[in-house]
């Protein structure tokens, strides 16, 4: 399994509905894209990607598409990578190493 990330995407203000539907379909066909979900709120869609080495190349490909106004990358990290070292001990107790 590669690196995972969520992309929070804002579309251009005047994108027609049929064009945004076409974009979702095209994005779903990208091998790195796991899913694309249109959402309501400050962003217009959430894209989940899995990339073997880096998610940045996929983010750049999507940013370059016509109609993409903004894209924010939220990289998924393991709990051990995310938390301060002092917080790792409770996780080690909950998830013991191989016996």
C-alpha cells in the first residue's frame, strides 16, 4: 500500500453542472484515485488518492485541470508518526509488537 491523502477541491465559480459531472468521472478513472465525492460546504469535492511514492504529483495533475480553483492536500499519517513521542507509549500498550 502506498501513501494516502485526501484532496479538498474547490471548483471555479462558473463551472456548469455537466462539466463538473464529467470532471468527477475523469478523476475517478485516474489510477491513483480511490474515490471522488461531491460535497456541500466550503469545498466542492473530496478526492481520496493512494500513490506509491508521493501524492504531490497527483495533486499537481489535478490542480492543472481546467475548472480547478483550489486544492488542499491532507496527507494520511499513522498514529505513531502523527503523535508526539511521549504519546506513543499508550499506543504500544494497545498494539503490542509481534510475539
